[in-house]
C-alpha cells in the first residue's frame, strides 16, 4: 500500500498536520479490526469487541493529538 498523499485540502489551521501519521494510525486500526475479525471467527467474541473498543478510543486520542499539535503550530506561526 502506498503511503504517499498527493493532494489534500485542509483548513489553514491544519496545514502543518502530519498526514502520514494520520494514515499510519488508520492502517494500524485496520490491522486491529482484521485481528478482531479473526478472534470472532475463532469464537472469542468478547476479546474481539474489547479489542475494537480499545482501539477506537486509542485512534480517536491519537488523531486528536495530531490535530491539536497542528493547531498549536499554527498559533505559534501567527504570533511571529
């Protein structure tokens, strides 16, 4: 899978957002969903649900942090 992003329009506040990191987090999330599917197929429903819930919360936190960092960087560049 290619990791190169060719063109994306983002608000000025998020122009320093690390898109590669966002994509990498989404890739990890997809791998965990695949793992959860395998767990479910093997009959371990509870473990699959726990993995998905934990990973969703983790994904939201990590993406939120990346957005926050970009916003802070924008704020610093406006002060200069």
